[in-house]
C-alpha cells in the first residue's frame, strides 16, 4: 500500500516551476549572468564617458549624436548579415571572439585617451567598428544565454538578463562620474575592456543544455510550415542566406505581428526620457529633481516587470499585444496626469507592464523560429529595431512641438491601442472564417465514389483443329514431349 505522502511528493516533482529565478538553477547560467552584470556596468560606464568625451573634444552636442548614430549604423545596414554569421559559426566561439574584439577596441581607445591622441575622426571610426562587431555579438550572446537552459526556462533567462541589464546600467552610470573625477575618462574604457575579457574567458566553460537549440546543419527536410527556399543550409552563399532570413521573417505571421506591435509602441511611446522630461519640466512645473524621481520609479517598475516576466513559460504574440495595449493605455493616463503625484502612481505600473511585454516578445522572437534560423531572425530584428530607434526620437520631438507633452503621450498611446485592437480583430475574423469553412466542409455529405461498371470479357473463339499437313514431323508423335525453345 503506498504511503500517503507519496502522491504529494509526486505532485511536487511534476508541478512546473514558475519561479522567475528558475534559470539560475543551472550553473552555467549563474556564471553567464554574473559575467554579464559586470560587463553591462562596464559598457554603461564607457557609453556615459564617451558622450562626455565627445563634448570635451568638440564642444558640440550634435557631435555626440553623430557618434551614437555612427555606432548604430552598422546594426541598421548589416544586422541581417551579422545574424547569418551567427547561424553559420559555432555559437560559443562566435560569442567569445566578438567579446574579445570589443575588449581590444575598448582598451585601444583607453590607450589613445590616456596618451591624448584621440581625435573626433578616430573616435567615430572606433564607434563604427564597435557597432560592426555588435551586429554579430548581439545575436550570438543573446542566443548563447538561451542555450544554457531548457526551452521552458527561456523566459526566466530573458527576465534575468533584463534585470542584469537594468542593474548594470544603474551601477555603470553611477560609477562613471566618480571614475572620471578620480582617474580621467580612460579608466572607463579600461573597465569595459577588462569586463569584456572576463566574459570571453567564461564562455569556454559554459555547458549548453541538452534541450537547447544549437546552430547545427539543417536536416534533409525542413519543418512543414517553412518553405524549402526559406530555411537555407549554413553552406549556402551569403547573399542567398541573408535573403532567406528576410523571406523567412516576412513569411512568419507571428513574427510580422510582433514586429508591428513593437515598432508602433517604440515609435509612439517608450522614449520616456524625452516625453516625460518635457511633461515634468513643462506642464507639471517640475525640475531636475522631480524628473529624477520619475526616472527612479520607471527603473524600479522596469526591474519588477522583468522579474515578474520570468514566471512566464510559453508566451504568445497575443499576450505581447495585450500587454502593449495595457501599457499604452497607462501612457494615456500618464499624459493626462494633473499632478506629479498622480504621474508617479501611474508610471510604476506602466513600466512594469511594458517590461513584461518586452520580455514576452523577446521570448517569442528567440524561440519561435527553428534553431538554424534564429541568428538570421535576430539579425532582421536588429536592423528593424535600429531603424525605429533612430526614427522614434525625431518623430516624438515633432509630436511634442505640435501637441505638447500631454497630446504626444495621449495620441501615441491611443494609436498603439487602436493598432493592437485592429490586429486582434483581424485575427479573430480570420479564425472565424476558418471555423466557418471547416463546419461547412463537415456538414456537406461526402459523395460516394462511383461504382465501376464491369466490362464483359468476350469468350475466346475455339482454335481450329490443325490439319495433319500443318503439324511438324517432330510434333506429330504424341508419345514424346514437345520441346519449346526458350
């Protein structure tokens, strides 16, 4: 007779783990997250100091924007190529090499800064090189982190990555000012270079999970929902592989829907450092201290959302769209907030919902494609996201000029809600059409196959009896067998 405790133990073992930190059960994920926390802090130190350095060299805010645009340009133009490279090369090797190259660029820049040899053209060239390497490093490191855990734990891994990114940003920006004051701007580049070398040194010791997707050569037959010319083997010519990645992305309705929702949300919202800064300092008559408080609440809400999103297991595009619409609705409320207190109450949940939406969307993006296409899909996404990242601030600036901060936030949020609603209605209409066609086909009687009419076979005519003259002499004797030549 089984013990009473056994069923409860069985349930405890079989109940899915929904802890947001469950990805950290895997040793390699713990190493990877720790290394990336240090690396993110170093990256934000360098980026903060880079902006100050450009201002110091040129005295022009426009030059600062130019350096950021030059660094982002390779992602816009060559993101698809970088994704194809990730699909072609071993992922651990690709991530380790790209991190080492970025470290070399950072340390080289530190040497030029320390020797007072850095000019604006040189800095722009180094920024372009950093952006070029990042087209490979971005998808390689993102997919490598997912390869360390089983598929059901990917949302947890992405949520932890978001927390690591946010924490690294807070630490890096905070350390940048003190580092520059104590040792000059070169120390920030040194810190970033050393942190990148640390990541490169950790990569060889990471173990891929047995269930993880690996960029292996494709099987002889592609998945049933993918056309033969969309998923190309890694040995295909580079131009054909790149075009195949774009065709695959555009032929995947879930990915296209995710792209539309994210693009509209990014273009008409999300850039709160611009819109909320104008709202706080303008309509709400606040100052730098009040905007700092709003920024802190946004950061806390984003971190809480990333932790909450780690509880997801298999999110869908529909969930991403609904969360994006909820965040946009809260954006409308934030734009109409009559006081700073009301704004602070609204922006926390707004950041939380949008962080969950971002994590869910990233999970769909990195797990929906077949393993051999994920690098190219991330490459296409990088090019598209760079495009709307460059177009978003000028568009929001124009809306702020035309309608003010309240109008820009409210109109942008309403447009996002409208786009999501239209998309969900279109999806529902298609589903209803399919069900209607299926019901009609089920109700129609299936015609019986026609019964074949038998064709009478005529009886063979009797053969005429041979005459004695027609019989050969050898066959005329009935007491001997007839030999037939083969």
